[in-house]
C-alpha cells in the first residue's frame, strides 16, 4: 500500500451484475459502497475482499490504476 493510500481515502468503481456503484476505501482499509445516494443506503465492509464476498462475480476498478 502506498503512502498516499494510507493517508487519503481512495475512490473506486464497483462493477456487479446490476450495474456500477461508487465506493470509497478509507485509510483504515474499510470500504463504503454507495448503493442509493438519494436515500443514503450504503454497504460497509472491513476490507475490499470482504465486500466482494457478498457480491458473487463483482469486481473493483481503481480509477487511474494501470
């Protein structure tokens, strides 16, 4: 993990069978997935690996990552 990812939250795109959602990984490693921004529904998990366990076939895209 780079120094920047430990200091600042990192945004990601979460692709699953129903579409694409925006997510955020906090410096602690916890992740927040915005499921419905109008109503404030979100999923929170301790790690990206734990988040993916709840969504079979899903993947995470880190914008800017090569």
